[in-house]
C-alpha cells in the first residue's frame, strides 16, 4: 500500500483500546470507537482497512456490529477480527456465523496480533488489486466492443457499394464463363462479409438487451427449409445432402429473422465439418419446440463441448487444434436461443458425428 493502513479498534474499555493502539501504531494508523454504532459511523465516513472489535459490548454487541458491517455492500474486502475473553468453540462458531474473518482470545498476544492483522491486510491489498484489474479489463472490453461497433458501421457502406457494383456488372455486362464465375464469387464473398457484420451487430444488441424480438407464428420446418435453401450452394460444393423432417405440425411464435440466422449458422457449421448428409428434425415441445441438426462429421471433443457456444469458444477450439467451430456464429446461436427462453447444446451422434440441439420457447 502507498500509505499506512487504517485499523479501527472497537471496544467499550478505554484501557483495551489504548493498549491495542500502542501495539499497532508503529505500523498502522489506528482509529478508535467505543461502541458498535460509533464503529459503523467511522466505517461510513472514513477509510478503514481492518476492524479489530470486542465481542462483549453493551447495547450493540460485537457480533451484531460484525453482521451489519458484512451486510453492507462494498467494492472490496473489509476484514473483521473479533476479540473475546471466551475461548470455547461455540463462541467462535457464533463469531464466524456473524461473518468474522478471524478470532483472537483475550489476553491478546502481541506477536499473534501483529501477524493476524498483517495477514488480513495483505489479503485486502490483493483483493483491491484484483478489483482494479477487473475494472481495467471491463473498461478495455467496453472499448473493444465500441471499436467493433464502429468498424461494423463503417464497413457496411463500402460493402454495399461493392455489392451494387458487382450486381450491376452481372446484370449489364456480357461476360465469358470465367469472368462470370469471378463476379459470382465476388458477390458471394461480399454477401458473406455483409452477413458477418450483421451478426456482429445482432450480437451486440442481444448482449445489451437492446434487440426486441419480433415474434410471429412460424412453421419451424418451413423456416428450416428456407435456411437450407440459403446454404444450398455451400452444401452443393461440399457434396452434402440436407434433409428436413417435422414430427407433426410445429408452429411457434419466434423472431423469424433471428431464428433463421441461428439455424443458418448451425447448418453452415455442419456443412463445413461433415461428410455425406445432414438430417434436421423439428419436434414440438410443451410451450416450445426443438430443432436438431445431426451431421456425420468428426464430432466435438467432450472437453470442448461446454465452451463451444461461448463468445470465444472457437478460439479455445483452435488452441486445442480442434477444427470444429464457426467463429462467433455459434455464440450468436446461443444468444438467440437465450432470447427465446431456450438453449443450445451439442452431443455425440450414434455412428459418428454431432447433434446440435436448439430449443426455443414461445412467449
């Protein structure tokens, strides 16, 4: 600490307070209070780093004062050491139950007092350092998110221009087969970047709770087929067949655009990591529905399943040299599921592969 720590000595006995002050003042600044209410006022109005308090005081006891100190919201750890002439286990248990961080029995050994106080103040200093570091990390995370939002906003305008130019060339220019393929590739790549920037905006708004769901009754098998049609070129190139099956009529009030985007992300992930076929099953549930996307890929290692849908789950996958992942796409799926009161998970598929289970709830 850059300045001397402050220890508040609380005791109704003047001699005890004086003795404690003598023992501590060489290393610490010592404040005094002669009652529980006086101690609470001192803590509320002054910087206090540790409380050394007698249990047996008239009026508000040390136990009650300790409870009130610990019940107050505060940013960092404030240690409380209780002093008592009682050395039985029941007294100690009552003190610990009140929230005390340590206990000293009277008469107090001077060396033990110094050691206990120093240890608890070290813990407080470390706790303060951790809070400072967490605050700095939160500040940096906020700056990063603001930077992402600015980048997304600034990227969309030139992307729209590129997209429009390529579409104009495609519609008005006579191209040979090779050039036509290049223009088509440019269109697909530009549209993909547009989709990704859109996902970033959706994620920010869902994280902040700023994106209100536009719910409407939607046949989920129809929505799944729309997602399949969007991924058809990608699936065709990968030679992956996709089937959709609904167990009865499955209609649910959801945000059509968000859910379709979530399903597209799951499908794109499956197409990129599977062989042969993908089977989509839609099933009604009480007040909701479940969509399962089953592929025949390499599956997901058990150790990585819990973090797959977290914000940086794909980064962890790369650290473990596991290729299964889809950038921030799976994190968006988790946000969409949560916004609909549901969840998403992955499990192994019998015979090889993975099953991604998306559960959605109605309003």
